[in-house]
């Protein structure tokens, strides 16, 4: 069981790193989409 839990901790660590990279990627893309798309700006007026 220790091997399985060790592999699961490695997988969960990799997943957290991937989700962190995705959040940074989407946060860097969001202002660009907001400027490029007037539909996005009209849909999310609170974020501007």
C-alpha cells in the first residue's frame, strides 16, 4: 500500500503543478481576450 500511496502523491503533485500552470496561462490570456472580444467585455462588465 505504501507504493500505491507514494505513486498517488506523485500524481497529485503533478496535477497541482499542471493546474497552477493552467491558471497562470488563463489569467495571462484573459486580458487579451477581453481587449480582443467586445462580446467578452459586454458579458463581464464587472471585471473591467
